[in-house]
C-alpha cells in the first residue's frame, strides 16, 4: 500500500522525470508550438512549474492520511462483517446437522418399531440400534467440530472488537507503520 502514496507524494512535490523544450513561432500568420525551433521569429516558452509550499505538502499529507485511515477502517469493518457472517453460517450449519441427525434417528426409530417380536426381529432391532448409535456418534462429532469452529470465530470477533480500529499516524506516512 506504500507505493501508490509514494507516487502521489512525488507527484505532489513536483518531481518531473522528463521535460522538453517548447518553442513558439508564427507560421503563415498562425502561432504554432514545437519541440524544435521553427524559424527566425522563434521564442522559447518556459513552462511555469508548480512548486508546492509547505502548506500544500501538509495538506497533501493530511489528505493521504485520511485515505489511509478510511482504507484501514474499511478493512477493519470488512473483517468484522466476515467474522459475523461466518459465525452465522456456522450456526446455521449446526442447526442443519441437528435437524438431519434427528430426522435420521426418527426414521431409524420408526424402523425399529416395525421389528417383529421374534429372533429375526430381535437381530434386526439390534442392527437398527447399532445404526442409531453410529448416527449419534457421527453427527455428534460433526456438530462438535462445527461448534468448536464457531466458538473460535466468536473468540476472534471478541478480540477484534476489543481492539481500537487501526489508525495510521501522519508523521509516519509512507514509512509503513500502523498504530492500533
């Protein structure tokens, strides 16, 4: 981010890398401009180069600081928003996992209730109970993993919100130091 501000600062200070001579002369009654002398009645034009005053330089520094601070503030707000959205999405994912788990368990419970009261039914019921335990374990670990992720995002958000938004000091402009 330092490079564009250095370019602006150099431009504001009036550093020109190339200047050409400009000549003016009258050809057929018309005034023309050229980079080379164009006749006997030639006049060299000396362009006025603007040299910034210390006040101009301070104004530019202040404007640059405002742009830098606005950019830092936007980045801060963007990160807050990203974290809040990620927390919301993780909460939705947890709710969807719970709903899917409950639907699967409800279906297995229905299947279990259809087991006959005989040896084959008992074997089938044991198989369904085993499936139910597997569903609970699988969904339980996925829900826990998503909850841990959501809690980590919440901690990051709380830490970011507890900090002051970043601001750059004008005296350090162009040197890349940022104060928080």
